[in-house]
């Protein structure tokens, strides 16, 4: 199962960009973190300026056939070294070179949305060439189609300590259309049942206003709040159309079916086919695991 994370960031550049023809200098922000399912590679990050990945374009005067000859010669040397030493590090290096080459040859087609229909672009709210969360959601769908197993989108500027009345509705409009379009798009391509979408943030906001007292022109906002906030999940294994848990009438505290972040992580791992209890090790007389040891899978939200 693949999964798409969309994450609110309190500060910093807002999300990613997918221009009409290719990832160019029109992209103002970072694009998507792509996790590669190999034992020797970590995730990569698409760049927002210049080539989306490094060394995608050959230097001036450097012909493709020259590059091919160099890569073939390098492959021969690595293969001979592996045959001689049977060194796992050499095997890893060979696989990394292969992965890098496949990435460089596939990215241009991936980043081009010129083949997307007008209806798809309008559904997402995509404006080709402009950085937006909508563009990122469309790019996420294209990555899912190509078998990428982990995609992470960052959506920033949610840190509304002031200006809430104007800033929050604008952010909500951007996210609402784009996320709904991503779900519809994946469903239309029969990809939603095998794709888990998680939308969340590291904390919520207080139900009480903040600021605006000293300066009448300053529109109040909301402060950070760790005791009650919402995550939502959609797609593979999720029982859609329900809510789990409840806050008090003010949104200050959880009063029904609280879910600890460790419970959430255990549930996500379960949906991805991983038993969080097996990721356990013992150290200095106690058990440790990624989700800590006192957690439960949130089964009421599972289909």
C-alpha cells in the first residue's frame, strides 16, 4: 500500500509546485519528499529551482552518448569489483547508480502535467506554473500512479497568531478543494483502496483569541494548543464518513475516546501491514518500540 502524508507546518515555505511543462525556476518552493522502497536508499526531495533533481540536465557540450559510455564503463568497473570482493557496499553502490539513472530518466515525464485534462486541472484548482497546494496534490497522484510508496506534502503558513479572520478562510479554501480532488482523483483511477491518506499537524490551536488588544487594527488569532486537535485519514482500510472522539463544547480538551499520537502511529503501521509490537527491542530492563509500549490500534476507524 502506498501512502500520502499532508502536513501542516506552522512556518516556512508553503508546499510544492508542479508547473505546466517541467520543474523550472517558476517553482518557488520545495516539492515532494519521495520515499524509495529499497534497503540502501532513503527518501529524496524534489527541488523547486532549476532541475527537480540534481544533474538532470547535462552540462553544455556534453552529449548523451558520452554520458552513456561513461556510465557503461563505470558499470563494468563496479561489476568487476563486486565479482572480486563480493562486497555488499559495492552492490549497494551499483543499485544506487541504477536508481539515480532511473530517476533522472523518469522525472521529466513525471513533472509534466501538460497531458492532464482541463477537467482534472479545474477539479484540483491547479494553475500551471504557480506554486500551490493544489499542484502538489496533483503531483502526489501522479507519483502514486507510478508506484511511489511514500509521498509527503508540506503545507505551511498556518501559524495564525493574528489575522485569523482573513488568513484562515483562505488556507481552508486551498486545502478543501485540493484534498477533495486528490481523493476523487485516486478513486476514479481505482487507486484509493490501496492508498492511505493522512492529513495532520503537530498541534492544534486554542479556542480562545490571541492578540488584538494593544492595536485595534490587529485582527486576533489563535495560540498553539496541544491538548485537543484533529487528524484525518482516508483511503485504504479507513471507514470513511465517521468521526472518532469528541472535545468539550469549547474545543479545549478531549472528553471522549482520546487518541494518543502513539495510537495513531500504531494504526497507520497496521494499515500499512506492519505489526507495531514486532518493532520492539529491550534495553536496560524495559521494552522500547516506535509507538511506545502502552498503545492500542484505533479499530473503530477501520473498515
